[in-house]
């Protein structure tokens, strides 16, 4: 097996772990070991999927928001989520948004509106 690069890994982040391993031509255990060598402690597929769904929801909320303060709040949340999505693809980058915050961002979208 050739050395798996960080770029190889990021190219399959959009897939569940088993599918990503298959695409890379390795087993799930080998993929997990390669991830750990690159500082990736948990496969990011689910986190990326959740970020994507939250961003889509916020975009919809933004398009229907009635007040500028509420639109500004949605823009700020959207920017934070986009930044988190970008950081996931960076080598050895810590996450900026905790899983608890992700749930809170989604559940509090109707505040103040």
C-alpha cells in the first residue's frame, strides 16, 4: 500500500468511511490509521453532512427573514459554519464549532423572529 496523503483523505471526506476506504483501495482499519497519522481522529463525513444541512437551512431562513438584525444573525452563523467546514479540510486543524454548538445553531434559528 502506498502512503495515503492528506489530499487523498480530503478527496473522500464526502463519503462514509467504508466507501472512502473502498475508493482508496484499502480497508477501514488502514483508513483509520492513515487518518490518525494526519491528525484526523474522527472520520468527518457525518460532521460535514450536518454542516451542509445546517447551512442549507440557514440559507433558507436568511432568504425569508423579515428583519435586518435577524438576517445579520443568520449571516454570522452561516459564516461560522462555512469557516468550520473549511477548517475540516485543513491538516491538523482544530474544529471551531463543537458538536453541541452545531445542534444549538440549528435549534435556535427561530429565536427573535
